[in-house]
């Protein structure tokens, strides 16, 4: 039986955490990235790259050539994902502007390109992930969050307003119809608790994150970042020090530390338990976005040039920086004058950037979904450039 929960009409800003007990099977969370999913339009397993545009395509990152193209969607593909064993891929369709013709989620055989299963979502799909054991698909669509049975294709749960699943899919952040962060659920969909978060913007759900064990959620905001207990919704810790808006927060080191990115030109490493600042990564401009490698050793930030910054001679607007998290050393800066491949520029212009699962390499994808380059994440050096 399908359960549907609606979160509309709330008159306060609240936090939504949904616990979905049906998929509470044990699995190693180390098998999944601990950083937030920055963009669902591509997935990188270290050897293969899966992109959504111009059509869902699987690429060989050694040669830069396509391995498989998945044909069948009749509208834009907005989200893709690998299965835990890498043998299957997911694609989700829809359209972000006009009414979509196709909002299906499709499961494919990665080797043959054969469609194995279809999940009929009712609105455009924006994010996809598998449960750790591969038996459930979790999707974020225009109308909220959905949970699907991989073997039957049946929808087992829908939560209107849901926006972000935990790594194991048992909990969920969401928004109400006014765009504010909202409430909380427990096993089978029952409400657990609510947390007031005054004036929290919509994108806080996108750049918030659950801890690896889903016991805490970290939420960035104006000048401070906070963690909350994901079962009781009680405040746990405040991370104070950022002087401007904190745009993103991520757990690392198994949930023992937190990294934040702020428009005050810094990224900061914090002790998750005590709230103490451990390290600061200074930038010439406000930090607009960040990515953290799965092992927590590398940080990639994108930052904006301040007015009259001398390196902005071409009016490109900003750079990307690769950091060693432990030492705080900036390994490499990718700016227009230095970065002929375009890591920083591609990222700024809606291109895609992501770490491999082992944290050893960084893939750069053009806005049109074509592999552009592969970098060594330890040294920042170019491994391979793909030319078309």
C-alpha cells in the first residue's frame, strides 16, 4: 500500500526528518559518499562517468569515449545514479521549466543498455539514489520525495515536500508549500518531531546534510551552523564564527568533524561534538560551493573574485581551490590564467565537478555533459584531457 504525506499549510518554519523503516537493512555507509550530492546530473565511480545530458551516457574515463547510451526517455534527463554494485544505472526525466512529457525513472543494465524496470513518478525527477543494499530507489521529484521497490517497480512511500534523503534513505529533510524547511517522521512515515528554524531559505535543504549514521542533521544559515538531533529535533551544537551566510555544511571523518563554506571568504573545519573550530581555509573571495572527498582528506571549493581582483583580467568571476583538509594547505588553485582546462570555469558555468569514490581523482564535465578532464586529487595535476 502506498502512503502519501502532505506537508503543506504549515505556518512556522520547521525541520523535516523522515524515517523509513522498511529499508533499515545493514550496509557499510563507507560504500557511499559522505559529502552532499552537489549535482545529480552525473555520477563518477572512478573508472566510468555517467552523465544525464545530452542523453544519458556511460563514459570510459580512460579513453573519454562512450561505453553505452541509454535510449528511451522522451524528455530531458535530470538525474542519474549508479547501483551499489555498479552493474545497473538509474535515470530520471522531467523538465525544470515547461510541463514535462516524461517523468519516469528507469533502471538499466550498465553493460547492455537494456531497460530493466520503470518507475512512474508523477513530477519531474531532480535527484536519485539507491539504498545501500540496492533494494530501494529514493527519488526527489517536483512534488516531493518518493521511495520505490527495485524488484517490483512499486511506489512504497511518497512524502509531499520531501527534499533530501539521508545516506541510508531512512530519514528525509523537506519543505512546506511556502518554501521553508519543515518537520519530521519516524518508522513507516509517522511524525517524530519538529524544529523551528526562523527564516530558513529553501536551498538550506539542498546544502544541509545528515551524519553518516543519520543521528544528526547539520543546517547552514546566516553566520552560524547548527546540528540537531534527528530523532528528538533538539539542538545539539552551534558552530559560530562565520561572519556572513554559511552556504553549505558537510560531515566528514565518520561524522566526527564538519566542514562549512561561507561567503565570508572562508571554509572551516569544526569538531562536531564540541563545536570548536579546528582549521580555517582562507580565500580571496566568498566561497560559493564546496565538495569533500569521500575519505575526508580533500576539499574542493569554488569562490568568487572580489571587486577589482587582479587575476580577473578576463572577467571570468572566480576560481576553484583544492585543499588538504588535515594540514590546511592549498594544493592547487584553478583560475582563468592558470587553468587552461577549465575546472574552475566549467564549475562556474553549470559544468560538473566530482571526486572519485576513493578520493584519488577529480572529474570535470562540460555543461553539455561531455567529459572534459581528469585531475589527480592528491597533487592537483592534470591526468588526462579529453578533446572533441
